[in-house]
C-alpha cells in the first residue's frame, strides 16, 4: 500500500460560517485511502463571541481528522516574579516597544511551529488571515503551503497589506482568470489553482408557494457593515412602488439596529415590509418551512459568493444577484444566475419574473442543474487531490 499524503489544515475555529464549512467539505470528500488530514486550530476554543458553539468541531472529528490546538503546543511565558518587572513589561507593550512574546519565547515557538509543519507534505491555510496569524506575524516561511483565498479585495482593499509582494505564494481560489488578475495585481509571482466553491450536493423540494398571493423575497447573509444591503433595500422599495405586494425576509445573525439598518428602513418607509428572521442553522429546513418565492444574493464578478446560494439552488428556489465586484466579462455563471450592477435593470428583471410562476420555475431548474454540474464536491475534489499529490514536499 502506498504512503498517504499528509495534509494539515490551519484554521481559526470551527464555527458555523463559510470558511469553516469550506474546510469541512474538503476534509469530508478527500480520499482517506490516499490522504491523512489533520487540522491545526490557532485560536482558543469558543473564543468567537458571535457564535454559541464550534459547530464543525465534532463533524470534523467524525470524518477522521485529528485536531491539534496551537495553544497546547506553544511555550508559555512564566509569570513575572516582581511587580516592577510586570509594570515595565506593561509600559513597553503600551508604547509598542516590545512584542506580545519576549524574543526568546517567540524564537522557541517559531521552532515548534516549523517542526510541526515539517511533519506534513502539504500545509493548507483557510484564508489569508490565518496565514498572517501563524506565519507572517511570526516571520515563518514554508515552501509547501497553500493559501486558500476565502475573501476578496472588494471586502477590504488592504487585505494583503502584510504580504511580501515579491515573494512566491501558492494560492487556491474560486476566482476565475478575469477577476484573479485584478485580485492579485500587487503580487509579482505566484501559482494559482482554480477550485470552485464546492459541497456535497443533494437536491430537495422547497415549500410550495403557488397557493399564496403575497410575494416573499429572502436574503441570507450575516448582518455586518462588511455585507452591505443597500442595493437590495432600494430594489425592494422600487418593487413596492411598482405595485407588487412583496415582503422581505432577512435571515442572518447580527443586530440590525447596531449597524443602522432599522434607521435606514424607517427613512425609506419600508420597515413594516421587512422582517429580520435571525440566524438560520439550516437553510434547507428554512426553505422547507417558510414560504419564499425568490432569493437575492451577492455576486463577485458574476460568480456566486457563498454556500447559502448553493443550498438555496439545491432546494429549487430561484435567485438573482447583485454584483459587488464586477470587473467586466460575460461569465457562464452570470447568465445562469442573473447578475446586476444597474438598479433599474435589477428591479425590472425581478418585477418580470415575480409575476410568472413559470419563469420562476424555469430559472430554478437551470440554476439547480448548474450547481450539480459545477459545484458538487464529488466532481471537484479531484482538483485538490491532484494538487496535493503534485505540491507535496
């Protein structure tokens, strides 16, 4: 029997979010006869106050992964024995004259991390933030690392600020060539592997809406200033003014008042037409229980931008996208999932399809078939398996 390729995923945590699911879906799909997969968690357990639990922790164990905790491996600084020493250290940190770790502790921990990573053929980082946390901040360089890009510059122009732009990196992402060149334009040399957002795909049938007269639109998101809802709210307002009897359900954790959404709805005079449904732990269960006619999602240069869009399509719910990072071109995905940057065109398209159950059904079928062909992990995992075998040190 041939030797297994040893892979370690470096992650922040296992909360129920897109980046964490990305890792889980890959770990679950990899051929366990060819690959040994471990996971290194760099943050303390249950450290994210926005989530009640580490949702993917047990499922990750269940698919055969060993989980390592960085805090258990690193050397800890001994407590200072004198008050004056503590005070000096505190003042130095406040004035940024000393790092969080003394130099001898930092050097020892760097050795520990390098020794750990050297045990693996491939080190996969679940996002640039994790790579920054483990490697850049500790001045660690490895040749067998793969950095999976799970966010884009449209979410923050300076997300690559800490990277050495002349160094060589191995990136993996769902960015197609037309947007990749813009995304990584600061880097002078890199290798990129295209891997579309993928998951285990099983279809189901959403709750029937043919017996209801009121039209319900759904948005699945996380309430955050990083995820603006302005185009959707203005589009929804214009649909109301065109005479459609529509209601908007917004699913997602977060406080709408804290980020100013309630005030925005008030001055748009649509607060009574919008319901904040809170976090949904299962999109499938939501679609089986709630009456929804269409979903609105964000796009990145005509590409769907999250697992929620895939899950919705699997349930037969049609969706229309607002593009937050359009760079030009005419991608196939943008034709299957109508994507807009013009608010008038966005409203007119929705106005047309929302008045025809036949058009809604046709759109849903086309989108579901596309997801089954392009985003099923059973069909895409071979991309990563080949990459792991070729890239291993």
